């Protein structure tokens, strides 16, 4: 991994050069992951940690004009964004993943027995069997599965979901897109397996 000069990375980010974002990842990601794990205090999964770091890096890209080189280093500024993102995620996990007794609450697959209408071609290819869909859903990471069930089977609005999860609409859209892409890939794998079993 090359040694990055913070000033160069900062100039690239200001110029909206995507190479600057790649360099920023190389520069701070390992520290950001460590900090996010610590700040989340054992709550959430490794995927939650990844999403916190991803959100912090996206915030740095979007808000680079707010960074003041006279007050902090670029690394420390991104770590501050990471800390706030991790604390927000920790609060959201506490609020939404625990029931009244403090036990973990998970949205069960049975919450999605049958969609009232096909979610979209993107999500479920026409003609896919329910069993194939459920098998693919079971293989998704829990956070992605819950997002898809809430949005496409329980019909929750994007605004409601973003508010509940403490996310911006853009961050929620990104996560839903990623979950749909993963589900599409898993549906293809499940379809291949089932076609070989016939």
C-alpha cells in the first residue's frame, strides 16, 4: 500500500477526483474500522461496522469543504466522522434491535409469507418460485434481509425506514440497492441449484 500524503489526498478530494477517495480509504480505513468497533461497544455485526466506515468515508467525500486543515489533520477529521456515525448506529441498534425485555429482536422470515404485489423485476425476477426467494433471503446478511422485508413485504416507506434507522435517504437507498443486488445474485445461484436438482 502506498504512503499517502494528506495534503495531496485533500486536494484530490476538493477536486472531486475519485482517486482521492481511494487514497483516503488506504489512508484511514484500518483506523476507522478499529474506532468503529470500539465506539459500537460490541453491538451490531461486522456488516454494521463496515457500513459505519462506509458512511463516514462517504460523508468525508460529500463534506470535504467543511474540513479545516488549520484545526485538524484529515485523518483525525475522518475518524471524528466515523465516531459520530458509529455512535448513531449504536443508538439505532439499541433502539430497534432490543425488545421491551432487552432481548434481541429480529424480523422473522415468516413476516414475508407472500408479497401483495411483486416487489419489482429488479428484486424478484418474473416467475421465481416462493421457495427460491425464501432460500435466497435466508442466505442474506440479517441487516439486508430486514431492509428488504420492511420495504418490499411490509410496505414501509423510505422516509419511515430512514428515520427509524437513523440514516439519510441517500444512505438508505445505497443499502437497499446493495441488498437487492445481493438478493439477485443469490436468486440466480438458488435457481441454478434447483435446475440441477430437477
